[in-house]
C-alpha cells in the first residue's frame, strides 16, 4: 500500500474518532455546530476529494490525510444531522 493510501485511511479514521469525541461532549439538544447549509458539506466533500486525489497523484500522505479528514468530518456531519433534518 502506498504512503498516500495510509494517509487517506488515517484521515478517515482520525475524523471518525474526532467526530465521535466531539459528539459526546455536545448536549443532545444543541444544534449550534450544524447551522451551515447542506451545500457547505457538499463543497467540503468536493474539496476533500480534490485534496485526496492530489495526494494520490503526488504520493503525498499529508495531503491525502487532510483530504480524508475533510471528507470524513463532513460526511459524518451530514449523515448524523442533515439527513435527519431532510427526513423530518
């Protein structure tokens, strides 16, 4: 496995750990950190994908890590909060 793949995987896993930790410290009825529109998450995932791709092309694990973090955080944010708003 190339270094950039390890960077991307570490970014995803790091974002999961960060998101779970931050979710455990926010009161359940609080919604203050998720006021941004869904378009913010979509643009962030696109930007994270660009970073992950550039990290892959240049075999740069640090750029891949940042791309994985951005994708992971915004995907979890959307799945945990925004998708529930859309359904309700």
